[in-house]
C-alpha cells in the first residue's frame, strides 16, 4: 500500500478539529475519588464530551464524597470549548436566602454566636450545583442528563464502600451528624461512624437525582423536591422559602486573566476571590528573579506577596452583582509593583492586627480536571464548605446542605471558621453570593495547557500558586500536586506549613526575619492536575498523593 503524498498529509492535518491530541487519546480525568474518575471516562467512551463528563464526575462525587461536595452545595466550573476557543466560568455558587440579613449570626450584643453559621439549616445557602449541572448539560454537553446522572443514581441506590478518609471526616463531624435523624440514617451506622468497607446507600438521594435526570433544573428547584427542601429546613429552624429555590439561576461570568513569565493564566472570577488573588501574587513575584535567591529568601518573598494579596481580598472582594470592585486595578502589574515597594528582603512585614480566630482548617471541598479528545477542558472546584457541610440532611430528599453562609462576613472584621477576615464587601445580604476561595484554573505555556485546582479552604489560592511555580520551573503534573506547601493569608499573621515544607534551618531563619510559624501535623489539599502537550498531543495527569483520588488518561 502506497503512502499518501505529502500534500495529502497536510490536508489531513488541516482537517483535524482544533485541539485534537495527535495521540488520539480519548481524554484525561483527574478527580478526588477513583469512582468519579472511572464514571467520567465511561461517559467519554459513550460519546460524551468533557462537559458531559463534568456533569457525571460532579454527581458521583456528590454521592461518594459527601464530606466535600454535593447537590446541597455549589461551585465554579471553568470551561474551554475547543472548536471556537470560547471560555467561561459557570457561577454555581450558593446564594443567601431572601430572609437573610447582615446580623443573622449575631447576638443581642452584636457578637458572633459560635457555630450558628456552621451547623444546622440556618447555616445553609441556596444550593447552586444542581442548577449548574443542568446548565452545563443543556448548553455545552451532548448527552441527556438521564445518561450523565445515571452512574451517580446507581451508586446512591446500590451504595459505595466506606474508606479511611470517609471515616476520618465523619469522626470529625460525628457530634453534629448525630443531631439530625436523616443525617444519622444516611451517613452513620448504629449512631456511629461506619466501619471500613461498610456500604453507604442513599436511596432518597437517588430519587432526587432521578427527578433531576427527568426534569432538569425544575426537578430540584420546583415541585416536590423544592417543597420538601423548604419544609424540612423551616421545620428545623432555617429560613428558606420557595422563591429562594425558584429564583436561583446560574450566572456565566468572564474569567479573570493574567500572565506570569510568558504563561497565560485563566482563573475564577468573583464571587471567587481566587483568580484575582492568584494573579496579584504572580504579578508581584514577577518583580523578582526568584532563581537568584537562596531558598529562605524565596520563601520569604512568596509569603510577603501572599500577605499583600490576601489583605486586598479582605478589603475589596465580594459578589459582583452587589459590590463594585476595582478588579482591573487589583490584577494590573503596575498595581503589583506598588504592593512590592515595601517588601524587605531582611524583615517580615507585620499584618496590622490579629483577630481571635478559631484557627481551624478544614479538609473540605473537591476539585476535578478534564480534557477530552477534542481539546475541550473543564476545571471545576465544588464545595459544601466545612466537612459534611452543615451536617443537616433534609428529610425525604437525601440532600446534605452546605454551611456556606459562614463564608460571608458575619460581622466585618470577625474571622470565619478558616480564620479569614472579611469586610463590608462580603457582608450578608438577601440573595447575595458569598465570597469564595475556590480557584479552578487553566495555565497555557509554549508547550501546552495545564488544568488544575484543589480544595483546602482559605489555602486553596496559595496551593495554586505553589503548583504554578512548580510548572514555571519545568515540572509536570506530579511535581505540581506533590510540591510541599506553606501558606500565609494576612490574618492571622502566621506561616502555616505542612511537614517537610520548611526544614529546621529555614524555620530558624524565617523566625529571625520576624515571621511567626505554625507547623501543621499533616499535609493539606488535594490537587487534581492535567497537562496537554500540544507539541506531541500527549496527555498526562496526577492526583495529589495526600488524597485517595485518581488521574487516568485513556
């Protein structure tokens, strides 16, 4: 058989859809749970695209990772459509109930009531994930929800085995899970944390997902499910009303964009603070030649830019539908130059004051990354906030509610459960979306495209910074997800660091510079990352070794 002439090869290459990997791999998925990764690949095998797989992965994670995300929560989906280069962020963030007000969690003296914005139905915002999945399927997918939700429905009905991470999270929130009959029935066995490999079945959640599969958006936000949600919340002391659900809509938002050392950064826009804070930190670091500094000074500089970017987060950022924000200025390299003027190489910059924060750090939220054979890509970070959210399952629905209301500033200047301080821009208002740290991100280099993100509460954004710095140094996905992590968020004025991130000598030198240190007992985060090498079409991925996730290329 004779080979085609060279010009025929050229025509064939020109015919290929833009973004198609030369290796002809069906796609790559990295998620926080092997069952979700496998289900997503099954949808790709059935002819679905990355957006169909994104619906499936999110829905399966809602079943098997109830401590991290779910249909009672929300998130952000960063999308890239290969055929025309269109990019958008789907804002499926929760909203405050219409009956909410700025003093919702304050006592008669104006003090924050501990736990009120974290536990039980009063802590729950109106969920956005069901609407986002219906929107994603209708606008961008190829397959019907009946197909893409089928794996989650099956797993909810038939059950999944309990692993060690489920047990640790359930043990952490055991007291609150025991408070609510439907929560005990769904997630515990005999009022205790289920043993390893016990099967957790959620038949009521399966039925709610089935209604969504048949009716889409209205299967959750109107009709019997909505009525049960409102009745159950109100009976337990919450303030939801039917219009809260009926009026919920996904918002399509323009992503935030920036550059670092020739790399193009595309990331989450408000009400996520992630993209703005991330680009601010990178803009500041671009003012320094990090390679010429010894390790302690490099880490000192990274901490100092974190400090300044998180300070701006607290002062300026909130829901763009309620608050005017100087976004263009905050991500302008000239503004970053001004921020770095008072950075000293031989001394830490003290944060202005130290709040009496709880210091708690959750292992909440989840992330997944997808690239399909056409080059469509999804970076999605989802959450119910604290592990197991509010711990309240609405009777008759199987829906575990979030406690995202804690992400508002219950009182400007008071820290939330992650120690983050907010201002007036993030005060509670009816129908408002609370500020988030979730940071789904794309990074484009001369070689290819990275898709990455992570859970981790207030430390999400700094983890993305570490991953991108590893990418800039030439590392692949394994290097991004495994890089040792340290974090500073302006207030409290401490460097948190996981084991191995700072050696003994580095700790001593940083303290001599004036930094306060807070060593952590274990690692944090659960980054899921993919890379598409445009030069040879090869796809690669990695799942954070700190978690139980799985990255698969097929």
